[in-house]
């Protein structure tokens, strides 16, 4: 699924990366606990979170996550937007909850979870 399609499905606002709407993602990960993201996220994933701070962005950058969606109507502050631009990370926001955002993406065809196999 492309970033552009994610924007449509989530009725999202683009904060950074308007020129990167053709990026493809294969999985989604919804989490507010960044240690869970670090433990389980895999490649080509979109991160959905209500955690709007530098920790979420650092985690995304560390794991080479190129698309982050802030849920529940949360908007990134300007300093976070600048950091995302510098790191080449697409920042989106949606008024939808984490649950509904993940559900809509699943319904639209993004069926892989952003976790590695455990065990």
C-alpha cells in the first residue's frame, strides 16, 4: 500500500513527505510503547501511534521506518516536523483512534502486522 493510499484511507493530513506519497509499505504496527516497536517491528512498515514526541521519531529513524501516523487527532510540534524532514520520514496525522486506523488499513488490504514471528 502506498503512502498516498494510507492518506486516503485514514483521511490523514500530511505534515512531511508530500513528495513521498508513492512509498510502499507492506505492514502496519500500532503501538504507543516504543520498546514494543523496537522488539517486534519488521521492514517496510507504517507505524501508527498516539505518542507524539521525539522518542517515537527516534525509534522510527533507528528502525528505518519511513512512515509514521499520529492518531487521535494529535499533531506534531514544529520541532518534530523539522526532525522528520531531516530524517526523511513521512509524518501523517488522523483524527481516528489507533484501533479504527489499524482496522481501516486492514480492511483496505494492508493485512500484515508489523511484527516478526515469535518463538
